[in-house]
C-alpha cells in the first residue's frame, strides 16, 4: 500500500511540474503557485545557479557557464543529437540484453526481434533526414520562388526585408538567429535535430514525432 501512495505522489508531483513548465505563463495561472514554479523552472533556478557559481568561482566561473550556454543554446552544435542517439542506442541495447532471451515465447514470436529493429531503424532514419535535410533556406537566388509560393496578405504578412540577410522576406518565413539564415515556412529551431524545421523538412520531423 505504501508503494502505491509513493507512486501516486510521484505522479502528482510530475504532473504539477509538467503543467507548470508548459502552461505556467498562461493568464489563468497568474498569481498562483503554478506561475511561481514556472518562473523558477524557466528563469529563477538558472539565475540562482549563476549567483552560486559567481560566489564560489568568481567571474571566471560565471563566464565559463555563460560560454557553455552560448555554445549549447545560441549556436548550432551536435550535443543533443549525440545524446538522443546514445539514449536510443543504450535503451535498445538494454532491451536486447534483458528481453530478447525470452523470444520466442508463449505470447510473442521471434519475429518481434526484427520488427523492433525495424521500428528503431525507421525512427533513426527519420531523425537523420530531419536533422541533415535543408529546411528551406532562402537565398537571393531563390527568394522570388518563395515569394510566389507564399504571397503577402497585407494583414498578417506584409512586404519587408530581412534586416540580416538583406533580401525580401517571404510570408511565413523567419530568420533563425542560431543558424543565421532565413527559412521558408519556419516552424522552430530544434536543438535535438540541430536544424531548423521549415518547409522542406517538416514532413520528416512530423513523421519522426509520430514514429
């Protein structure tokens, strides 16, 4: 009975953290503990950490942390790609060592060894396609094609120039500050993919999520 209560409390605490992290900035939660937890998770904890590092190691320590932040968050880097592949590879290895010995069994045939490998392989293939395919980079040579494909509606999207690339900015495009390029039908920059998600690789990204 005690284990059940522990699991229940763990589930409620996890739910509280997830809701606070994802929804804590919503107006409905303003002034509530959920809003406070959201501020702590997204801003406060990191600031306290910087203060602690500064107090213990001085400016050198703070600058080192800020450099790591810049390298990991403000410029392209493959760290999260390696972490994802390590998680998938390590988890599948554990499954092979712990579960494959029971196949074939009373309920499952040996074919599940190969279907599991196929499922993991498809997921990794989609991950690679989303990571390394061109998201729809807009250049001076192809900007006219994207303007024709995504015309201005003069309501949400009006004719303007990208202040960084110095080329016309098609509707639904955005300049990614991390990759330093304009991307057509920009959705977001995905750290796990180390790539922008845009017009030309959204299908791979969505298929990867579904997989």
